[in-house]
C-alpha cells in the first residue's frame, strides 16, 4: 500500500524534531506551507511558547503583488526583521517535514537576507 504525502511528511517531521530544539537564545524557526499561504513562527521549546509569528496573510505581504515564492521570501524577511528587533539573531531552521525547495527555500533565504543566522 502506498504511503500518502501527508504520512510521509509526518514521518520526516518526527525524525527532524528529535534533533531540532529551540532555546531562548536560538529559537526554532518553524515553517508551515499550505496550498495558498505560508507561515513562519519562532518557538522556544524549553518554555513551550511561540515568540513571533508571521504569515503571508499579513497586510504588508498581501499588498505586494507577487507570486507565492516571492511572498514566501517577504515572509522570511519580515520575521527576520521582527526577530532582530527583539534581539534574536540565531535560529534553528525547522522545515516541518516539507522539502527544502521552492517556497520553503525562498522563506529561508529571505530570513537570511533579513539578518538571521541558521
């Protein structure tokens, strides 16, 4: 029986989560990609809290007339700007089981351009 894409992603996600932990000094940059939107959040796993969250549904990103890949880059830059303003410069990247390709890669590159170090 064939494994569905969702099951495959969950399996990869669990495997990644074993080694990726967010701390207050270097929170986890978690990415979620739906068919139409992309979201990123900084998570402190020790405290179990979300520090920052940004999505392509934010007004500044929605106003930009761009394709989904370009919006993902804008989301990366936006979360990097907010993180640097809050004193966070280093993060641990969590692709959440998604392939490091396309919109996920674009978001990561945007975050690097914004000043975050992975």
